[in-house]
């Protein structure tokens, strides 16, 4: 795929103009590798994370949610191999005051917090294999050259699962691994990414991480080229054994049925929130002509769109229209929280603004609405409009 610098510039400009993503500390000239999310960016990001949470965590009874600290005992990242293998890519931090301070690091991944809590979960919940731990959280890497907007940052967010399996059943391990790969691909389809831009990469042994026996990377056609979107790794028992050796604490698992004790193996699906946001934005950006005018808009899937629908009064200076629009807005917002009320500018400008932020539908209250309780429902992609009963709006939007 050819790189498209012009498309990248347009996406960055739209994100700034419409309140998706801003350069961090911009009034001071910014800081490389750090970005702030504005109101619409926060919602887009939240919708992606929520779908991951629903699909992979609370949607599966054998996966336990967890939230672990950004800074750990210094020995955690020594045992995992990060201090030795990553060196300058870690952010060193001082923990404690003055001369008493210990040197630790901001976590470069959320995974290790789950591995060091393996025993706590086993002791508290007594799960049967296979089971997993899952979390969404910030991670930090001191990248030498952060670049490509939010693709390569120094502060980012991960959605990770550490899924523990029985090492005595390699066939079942392969089934679980393949199942997670399929679920990851389903997830991409559900958040609206084009399948033609998605590529499966079986990572050769020479390119795998030091802990991985098998890895599949999913790559995506970004405006700056085909790059890694997220990964799936079979980490074997590398991490649990490393922490057992370093801590001296037994992290094995006792099988009550066979009366055998062993160290479980681990399969890790990991997905970067920010790279998914970048993929969704770049895939959704569309230019066309509507009504004889050129326009740019975000063709976002309703599942992730920051605004599900916008409610307009036809004219903002007519109290009766504004009151009715507010009534419809309040009714819908009870069931669809990401509904927006918009009376800023004329209706053409409102359509343009809502198209650019990816709002799938706009609802206009006009003078006829006051007589027949019907509104005009406009489709973002086609611009087509239809009259719909207010009572039917919830069903239409869902």
C-alpha cells in the first residue's frame, strides 16, 4: 500500500478541529509522543474499550477483570526481562522521598500486573483451567522517535488478556489460540474496519518476542503504510516461572481431579486502544459530493460513533421548536446516552459538523412536528431523509 501523507494531514486536522485529539501541552509547544483526547475522542475511545470489555471480559464467565498499578516493585520488571531486554525504553521513576527513594519503572505493558496476581486470583476464586485475567490500562515506553500521530506514542492504553491453559493438552491450546484470533477478527468487523485492509502475519521465530512460542500479528493499512495493529502470543510458562524464580513464591496450579501440580501456560491477546482509534479514524474518513457540494465525513460504525444521533430544532429562534426538540432529546437520552442536542448555526452547518464527527443520524424537529409528532431523520452516508414518528425513533436508532 502506498503512503498517503495528504490523508494523514486531513485526519489530524479534523481531529484537532472537531475535538477528537489535541497535542498534549500545546500552549507550551507540545511534547513528542503524548496526546490529549477531546470530548469526541474520549467517547470514541470509550466505545471501543466498552465493546472489548463486553465481548472479551464480562461476556465470558471464565475471564476475571482486574486493574493493576502502573508502578510495581522494581523486581517485577527485572524478573520479566524488561529491564534487561528493553533498557532505555523504560521510564525510570523514583518511589519514596529523598535518599530513601527506590528506583522503579512505569510499566511498559499491563501483562506483568496480571502474572504477579495469578496466585491471588487462584486463592480467592479457585478457578478451573482454562481461565483468564483481563484489564484495560495505561502503559509507557520511552520511544526514541514517536511518530505517525497516535500510532507510536510514549503513553498509550492497552486491552490485554492473560489466559491460562493446561500445558498437558497442546491440541486444546491450539484451539484456544485460534479461537482468540477469530474473536479478534470479529471485533475488528464489529467496530467497522474494512476487511480488505486487515492482514494476518504469522510471526517467524526469529522475529518473536523472547517469551513467545507462537505469535500472530494483525496488521492494518494505515495512511502511512501497513503496520502492526495488535498481536496474539503463546507465552508458554515463561512469565510465571520467571516470577517464581525471582520471588521464591510458588505460582504453580494444583489440578484437583488428577492431583497433579504444574505451572500453567499462557495465551495473550493484546490490543492497543490508540492504534485501534487510529485505524478506525483512517478507515472511516471519507470524501464525496452531496447535493452538489464536496464534503468530508467520518463513516463510523454506530457501535463506536461518539454521537449516536443529533437532535435539531429547525430554527433556534423559535421557542416552540426548541422546546419540542429538547423533549425529544431528553426522551432519547434515557436509553441512548450519546445523543447530542445541536442548535448551533444554520441547519446546513449542523449537518456538516455532525457528518465530520461521524454521527450516523440527525433528527430535525420542524413546524409539522408540532402537528403530527413526526420528525425528519437524515442518514449520514446517503443524505437521504425520511419522516419518522417520534414513538418509533428508539427502534430506528437501535
